[in-house]
C-alpha cells in the first residue's frame, strides 16, 4: 500500500461523531450540513426522472441542459459564462479532487490557506504533492489573512494555490482587493488557483449580487483558475452528491476524460434534481440564507456571553468557530463534550494545527431552539469544571 495513503490522518470530525452517533441524548452540530430536508420540488424532480426510466449513463460532463442552467446561474452572479466552461461532478468533494488530479503531480509545490476543511489539504498529499500551509491568524476571535505572507509563500514553481472563502471553519472571507492581489501575483508566478467557493451564497456581509466576492468576478476566461461549487449547502442537497467546476474552456474536454476514469458521470436523476434546484433557486437559497443568518445571530451572542469564549461574528459559512479558554487539546475536549454534556461539535485541530483549542459549531439548524439547548448544555458543563 502507498505510504501517502497509510499516513493520511483520519478525520477528527468523524472520530468525534463516531463517539456519539446512535445516541439519542446527543445534540449533534458536528457535520457541515443543515438538518432541513431537501425541498419537495427538488426531490420530486428526481422521483419523476426515476419513474421515467432515466437510470442509464449520462455524458461525462453532465446533462447539456444542466450545464447550460449552471452557466446561466453563474452568469447572473458573476457575468457572462458559457456552458463550455462547466463540468458537472458527483459532489463538491469530487469536483475538488478532479481539479487536483488535473493539475497536481507527485512532487509539485502546493500552498493552502488554513484552517480549512481537511479534505483540501489531504487531497494534494494523496497525489504525492508537497504541501505548505499559510495560516490565517486569530484577532479578537476573527481569523485574518496576512496577505504579504501568502504572496511570499506563492513563488515561481508553485503549481497550485488552494483557497476556501467563505471559509470552513472560520467564516473568513476574501475581500475584492485581496482577490485581485492574489490573482495578479499568481499570474506572475504561473500558479493555478483552486478556489473552493461552495459557501459563496452563505454570505452575510453587504453584497449587491447575493453572494461573497468571487474570483470569477475579476478573472479572465483563460486565467489559471478553477472554481469548485456544490449543490449541498445553499440548495440543501448534501446527500445528493452533486457539484460542478468552472474552468478555462481548454480544460473542459480533458476534464471529461478524467471524470470517465473516476465516476463516469453523475447519475441522471440526481442531475434532474439539480436542474430543478438551479432553475428555481429563488425559491430556496434566499430563504436558506436568511434562516442561517438568523441562526448565526442567535447562537453567536450566547456563546460570546460564556466565560472564556473567544469568538467573532462570522461573515460567511454556517459555522461558529470559537476558542474555549483553559482547554488545550480540541479533540479530547470535543470527545468529553459528547460523553459528559451530550453535545456534539467538531474539534478545531481537525482543520489545522494552528486551530488547537478551537471548536466548530454548525448553526444550520431547522429549529433554532436546538441551538439554545446546546448552549445550555455547554454552559452547564463549564459550570461543573470549576
């Protein structure tokens, strides 16, 4: 077996969840998904497709009508976009791995901004790349980018820069000025940018387009930029495993070949569900974003009021990322909270060594009262530690 696989760290999020899954007394906020079911009209589109017998292979790059709909959706947010730049994938995870397989070889120099969802740092290691991390820095509970440090790390010979913004877990979001500086620098160094923008619609700052700043707003069609998206978050479709990539048109045909040797294609009935979702996004996404903002605004002040908590209001995403003073090992702390408080939250060191002592709480709860009960459990547990 390959050492690169044997040496991969297991998911610390899953390690905590495995300690509590199946326990009815645990309030779980560990995974990055809403507990709200996918809307009826999206599910019905998949059911109708199955009833129509659409159980066969599709084009590697996805149904033509879905690619066109995704292109139109992207155009409304970021300017003109043709379907020749779109590939449909079997989930956002698959989209990211396909992009890395397309660009990264063993020994390549890859830079990632962390803390970040662990798949984004594991995937280049699986491919044998040399990974370097540039860490965001916490300031009064908010995580900030040292732009000069990042630009210094990306040099001629750096093959790929990985960025996730809005960020899981911190909620950090790139500004337009930072994006422009990064894009200009990567043009000079010849570095590809892989932008994970799956949370772009889950953005709570001032915006004219209903989404966070995107590299697609400023990049040219032939820039060395690949943007990964997913239907999971803003369409409530986590379990459907459907995503897409935006890339230079010259990359699309080779990407179809690569998809053939990974998954062949996304299932047709899943794509029909995605088509319904993207065509009727106004019926889903604005409501989801408004609800998540209300959940954020309900949870964060309660956590901030607890003794020893360091936390700032996140600008995007679906997570409160906070430090609990006086506790060191995040993984041990998260496991203790499962056993002793019936509270399931993710350990910060799952996302970067620099996030040791931090915890991630997913606030995407259909019933906001669950958040209140979770805070009560945490407060009670803290009271027993004195």
